């Protein structure tokens, strides 16, 4: 079970790094992000901070939504 949690954490990190590096979020990124978050039992402080950064980036225009 712990391995599953680690793979979810790794996937979440990968998706977030890609979003921040290209400053875009695709539908696929959004789907991966949501499915990973919903499959986790809880978020640690770092994950919560990164998710907040995504929302702030979207709100401010730093991150663009693309199809």
C-alpha cells in the first residue's frame, strides 16, 4: 500500500513540475492532477502549497489553460 502512495506522490510531483515549467495546463494534466489528488488519502503541506500555486497561477494568468 505504501508503494501506491509513493507512486501517487511521484505522479503528482511530475504533473506539477510540468505545469510550472511550461506555464500551461492541458486537459490531460488537469485529469491526472485531479485523479491523483482524489486517489490520495491526504495531502502534505508541500502538496497543498503546490496546488495553491497552480490555482494562483491560473487566477493571475501565469499559467494558461490549453487543450
